[in-house]
């Protein structure tokens, strides 16, 4: 068997592991294994590449390549190992941006390398698309990171004529690509790079916090497409397969996330949703309608004498780092013969699957995690719904108020439970910036305070009940 045949077989093995990994990532129970399988496939592909001949010559600049890999490892391993779960969305955003930037750099380098040889038009087009998509992904992900890290406002940044200006940037980039295809100008390539960089920023600025999960998924798809373009540029079937898988799965996930919010993708990207905060949401609720509040001890009594409890987590759970305490509470209740399960909304948190990952880290059994549709079918039989850090994803306005901006968004129907315990810092609204009518429901008891602190008190009280 020749060297090239062996390397192609190893690449085929790697591509197969990527497919198996995607299958594994479709289930929380198999997600960790799926991730490990993908890592193994990528390791095999990287090692095989060191032995690949390009145009009859072995790999050049091996020392620099190894140095780059070493620097990346030194940076990435500690960051990934010690990052808090609350910071995972921004970590995903910045890693995604780095991938897009790398794809753009590959395309730029290849353009400079091939332009004197007058390549076929389609080859140049592949390179230019890699530059455009990769750069948009890089700068857009950087802004998404800044929003998530609260280095800038998480609310939409809008100004008059914004959509027209963004459209002009996009059209200008396409016109530049056509001109470069005709003349192969390096100067115009740098102008395209700058225009794509600005376009990525302008594209993300008007997207608010409520839509961040969809944004992350879409940017991930952009990076995949940029990698696929790099694969065509370099003649690498493996990069084409890997990039296409990421691009296609990212687009599919984006559509699913949009559907979970009850909105079209165009509405998510261009409506600046989340920019309006109602007057009652500006303060801490001193002037709001009266609500029924209680203490952790009251919650402990209600939970202890229930037969079925559903826990509905949201981003506030992640912010308070309360996942371990909520798992402890669930274990205590189960030890008393009380059935407990977790209801997971598709867009709870700030990235797809955020709540699943958070609860898996706390060793919550996969069997206890129920997706929205399954959970909703069982909520009528629950005696207590414990809402921890969620807000918009349980807001009845989504199904009852046609004038609400979230009307039509599928929610977890916490109001169907016999009793609702709502853990919340204050009466301020969630990402969507609107009031939650569930707070004023007669069956709802609010317990104000930090989620972790409140849950710790409830656990202590349950032990004494």
C-alpha cells in the first residue's frame, strides 16, 4: 500500500469519526463520547498530514507548524480546563472566531501564492469566499464575545438606516469579489478583508442578548463554510468534509433554535429583538403589581410534601453557579420517594445545550433531563414547578398575549403545575426586556435572592422538614 493511499484511508477514518461524533452529540448521554471520538479523528488527521506529500514534496516548515501547535496547546488547554461554566458561551464564541480567522488567513496566503499563475476563476472564487466568510465569522464572533463578557452592552446597538448600511457593506463585498475575479488585484483583496471585517461587526451589533444562542450557532456555521472553502483551496477532502459538516449542522441548529423561539431567522437577525425594556422592568419592582413572596423554609415545606417536582433551569442558574446545589436538592427529594425531573428549554442559557452541559457537569443523571415537549406533556401532573434563573422561557405571554414580542415562542408551561416556586433576584425582566405574567399568577410564590444562596437554604430546610 502506497503512502498516499494510507493517508487517504486515515483521512477517510477521520471523516467517519466526525459523522459518528455528530450522531453522539445529538444526545446528552452520548455527547461526551461523541466529543472524544471527534478529537481522536482530528488527532489521526493531523498526524497523517505530517507524512503527506504536496506536489511531490514533503511538508514544508515543519518546525514552525509544531511551534504554532505548541503555542495553541499552551493557550487552549488551561483556558478550556479552568473556564467557568458561566463563561462557556463566550469561550465558544472566541474559539469559533479564531477558526474563522484561521480559514481567512489560509485563503489570503493562497491568493498571494497563486495569483501570478492565473488560476481558474473558480479557484480564485473559492479563495475569496474563504476570505469573506472567515473574516465575517472572526469579527462577528469577537463582538459576540464582547457582548457575552459584558465588555459592551448586551442589548442591540442600532442606529437609523442600519439595515441599509449593512446591505451596502454586503453588496460592496460581492462587487469587490467580482472585480478581483477579473483583475486579481492584491490591493483589492486587502480592501475586501477590511470590508468583511466591518461587515461582521455591523452584522452582530443589532442582535440582542435574547438571540445570542441563535447567533452563536449561525457564526459556527459561517466558520464551517470558511473551513470548507479552505479545503477547496488546499485540495483537502478532509477539510471540505469537516467544514461542510460544521456548516450544515450549524445551519440546521440555527433553524431549530429559531423555531424554538417561534420566530424566523430573518426576524432574529434583523429585528433588534430585546432592545425595549418595559417601564415596570426598569426598577426592582417597587411599583409593580403585588406578588406573593415566600421564604426558603416555605419552599422546603412545599417541596417536601410533593409527590412530583419539575425543576426548570435558566441562565440565572449558571450565573449563580448553583448547578451542584440544585442537584443536591433533587437527590434529597428523590431519597424521600419524590419524583424529580428537569425541564430543558432549547434556548435556555446563552448557547445551544447550555443547560444540558451545566447539569451534566453537576452529575445530574441524563434520564432526569427532559426536553421541552416531553416536559410540557407531564407538567399538569407536577405538584411543584421550581423555576431557577429562567424567565422568558416560562413567560405565558408567549402563548396568551398577541401583542407581546415573544408571542408564538414555544415555552415550558410552568403555569400548568399545581404550584410554582420562582427563584429570582428581583422583579427585573429577562433578556427579552418584558414582564413575566407568571410572576403575578396566584399559584406562584416568589423567593428573592441569589439562586445558589436560596437553594442552599432550601436544602438545609428540607433536611429539617
